[in-house]
C-alpha cells in the first residue's frame, strides 16, 4: 500500500508542532513574522508557519479536518497530477492563504501568524466542491450539508475578519477556501459541471 501523502503531512505537522510547544526559539524561527521576510529574506516562513500551532486543540482540530477530507482530495489530485501534485497543492495553499495577510501586515513588526488553517480550508472546500450535499458533522454530532456549512463558514469568517474580535486569522481561512476551489477548477474544469449537477440533486 503506497504511503498516504496526507498522513505524511499530518505526521510532520504534528511532530514539529509538538516539539515547538516547549521550544520558544523554534516557534520564533518558523512563525510568519513580516520583518524576517522583509529584511532577512526568510521566505520559507510563508510555509513553515503552517507546521506550528498555538496549542493542542488548535493542532487537533486542524489535523482531524485534514485527515477526514484530505483522504478524499488526495487521490483525486494524485490521479491528475501525481504525488508531487498533492504536495504542491498543500504547500501552495499555505502560501496563497497567507499572502494577503502578509501584504497587509508587511510593515507591522507586531504581527505574527501560525497554524495550518488556511491550507486545511483549501482541502475542506475542495471536498465541498465535489461533494456539496455530504454531511459535515459539527462537534462530531450535528450533521450539516456541506454546501450549507460552506455558506455559514464563509459568512462567519467574513464577519470575524472585519470585526477583529479575536486573534484568529480569518482572512487565511477565506483565501485558503478560494484557493482550494480554484485549484480544482483549473486542474479539472469539468468539476464545475459536476458540482452544479450534484447541487441540483440533493438526494
């Protein structure tokens, strides 16, 4: 059985995150911090920030979401682009989801961002594009149609991004979602017709 790239990504992310929980120096080396990119050209931070998380719950939520939806999206992308395609998709999601935030805060030395949420949103919304009426379970118990979940997720993220009431990078969630959808449509344009057909047939 070939190694699951999705499991590999989860394993590496968990390993680095666990080590970083007790290593402030490592966090400082990997976190997205604009001055390190602007002045020291540490462009790797546009990806490495996704390997560390604020705490165990942050990590658990992201990796569980990646596990359940990535196992559907991985074979789809690998079937079209090969193994390197899925890795490129995920790394591209990390970059695409954080670039707007970085551009907005590139002169803000106080800004920092970490976590794989943007890339996980890309995987989630790629899944929703191909399975709009499947059930997504909130808190493991409340089943919501994926397309309804997507609408609620986007609405909430837009509201919270504008309200700025917490330290969550809701912008990354939105751009990650857009990237996930765009990637699949560019990779296989017929996905759009499949989505519309399935959307019109909820049963």
